[in-house]
C-alpha cells in the first residue's frame, strides 16, 4: 500500500503539461552560476522562502550556504536544478536560464547529493554507476570511489554485484548512513562541472562527516562545489560562505572574514563549537 501511494506522485508528474517555450540549449560559453533577484514561494503556501536573492558563483569556485532551518538553502539548490521556477528573477548558468538547458547539458554541469538521497534496490555496482554509467563495468574505478566515500567494506563483504534492498531474495538492506555514503560515491563518480552537496552527511556522526568533507575537498578541488551543511565546521573548507537568514543573503565571505564580523555566522559557529565542546566533556565524564 505504501508503494502504491507513491505512484500517485508519478501519475501527477506524468500529467504535467509539457513546456513549449523551452530552448533546449546544448552548450554554454562559460559556467558561472548567477541568481538575479530571485524570489520563490512553494505552491500551496503563503510564506516567501526566497526574497530577491542575488549572487554569483564563479566557475570552479567552492561555495557553502549556511543558515537556520527554513532559511532557503535547499530551495536554492532546487531552483538551480530546475525543479521549480522562481516567482521572480532569473537562475542562470553560463548566461542561460537553467530551465532552457538540455537534459544532457544539465547532467554535464550538475550532479547532486540531496538530503533525501535515492536508495535504489539494485546491485551495489549499479547504485554507484548511476553517477556515470560509462564506469558501470570498471571495477577498479568503482572501488576507488567507494574508498573515497568510506563504503568499500560493502563491496568487500559481498562483491559489486550483491543485490541491495528487498526486491531480490538475496537482497541486503543497508543502514541510513551506508545508503548515504553510497549516494556520495555516485557523486564522486560523476564528471559534472559542479558537485552539489545538500546535507549529504546528515546521517553520519561529526567525526565521520569531517572525514567525508576532507575527501570532498581533495576530490573536487578542480571542480565547482556547492555545499549545504548544518554543521558549520564543514563550511570552513569553502572558498566563500553565503549566510542566509529569512530568505535573504545577509553575509558573504570566507570563514576567517565572517568570524571577524559581529554577525549571524559568528554567532552560529561559536554556539555550535560550544555545544560540541560540552558534549565531548560530557562523554569523557
């Protein structure tokens, strides 16, 4: 019954009218990302999530979005991926509206690990290769990204062709943290220009998250990276941090620059640092 209910969403999706004004652009002259005066309210609600948001991300730049829950961080990612259209303003990549990009070009430009990552009841190999199907049968490359994502033990235990989930009699389910690491491995396998990480380590403990982000920093140093994390220590790895509050960008700068200001970022960072220090002290007792 649970899966039958989910089919309703698929039927609703298929019933959506096809856009006739899409340009289907297959190439861009550069890869800068730009939000120009973007506002957005989710359908069926009255609260404006984003309010005239403007920023630019340069090709190859590593940027982190931080802010309280509901500040609009994940909404920015959904708009960038073309999952929603803004109520006002424009979302551009290479000077082209993201909704006009062809599906093929969008996959070349963006790969995303969402908070609600996919758990595909297929083989371990296939779960990873969804990041880049050309590596489906390249065991060495797949094992390399499993090691980078900290999930190589999954393959060592049952091989790359072990079935996951409950669709097959020999299928093995994974913990939420293991599924999340597998989702990260898919991103590592992608050759996209920008890797988007929307709370990709929420199911991991702080130490495991720190190691994962260190891997992110090493692997994606030649590619653009957009990070969202509720743990601000991870944001320190970004070249630039954008702070959202009430649907607006209220601060922008490096970790060092923002810590010198008496603003929201410094307040949140010190509060989190104090919480972790108190927790560690309690664990030692």
